[in-house]
């Protein structure tokens, strides 16, 4: 029986999560491999790959708490809630104070309902939501119950706002950035995102995709 392995990888910018799986699959010459939690192409950071018998634990890892660091841009929005689509014409945000920005995070902490981006991989009637979006079709995505355990602003240099988030499985940080901008009345979109932790697994322990000899974290 093929031994089980967990590989911690730092997903490069503009790679899909499946790009990473395909690359490592070829290196390890195995077909039994999968990732535990998708990262958007424009996001970087921790991606857990399960190999061999550890593919049985993918759902277990996916369900664990996530932590992210990111940057949002105030005063504009995009259809995708990130830089996949072109930002809208800027609106004035000069009236916003740092105190208002810091205070607005309070409404997003705890159990909340969140609408996923239309440009997402969620399945609607057997098709991915982004397939509808790319054809210009508007569909109503159901709200999701998620939990934001921490939403902390770490730097304000308007229009850029850097933040950290600790959240449950299924949380869309793009949607959080969009909704945060809406709550401030000026709009916002996500310009950078990095996943730094999944449960007990941390980005600082991850390897780069191009490392030939990966560091393997094994669990019994």
C-alpha cells in the first residue's frame, strides 16, 4: 500500500491549486494525490497536498480553521471582488477616518451570512458559478453561514488597508473585502491575499513548488 504523506506547499501567484497538484504528481509519480482547500489563482500561501492513504483525510484538513493576511483597496469595486476583473471608477473616500475603518470590522466578527462571489467555483445546477459569470448571466447565489473569528486591521495607508483574518471553512475573503467596502459606503476589492495557516499547519513550514526534495510532514 502506498504510504500516506502530507506536503505543505507555498502556492505561487497565478497558479491554480490544480496546477500545483499536477506539478507534484509528476514529481512523485503518483496518481493518488489531492489538495485540501482551494486557493484562487490570485492568492498565494499555504496549500496542503495529501498523498497516498492521506487522501482519506482531505475533508478533515479542509474543515480546519484558516488564517489569511491580505490587502484591500478602498474606493473601488470589481465584478470578481479581486483583480481578476477591472476595478471600477474610483469614488471619494477622503472622509473616512482610520477610526471608522477600524470600527467597521466589528460587524463582521462572529457567525455571519456571506454571499460567495459570482466568479467562484461553487456549483449551481451542475455548473460552476464562474461559467455563468463569464457568459454575462446573473444568478442568485445562496448565502452561506461562516464564522469570522478575527478580522484585524494591521495597517492603513488609504486607499490600501492591510488586514489579518481567522475564519472557518468556506469563508470567501474576497466577499469579506467587498462587503467591508460596502459597509463603509465606498466599495472595496481584494488586491492581495496569502493563506498563512490551516489548523496546526503553517506557511513558514511549507516548501516552494520548485524544491526537488520536499519536506514531508507525516501523521499517524
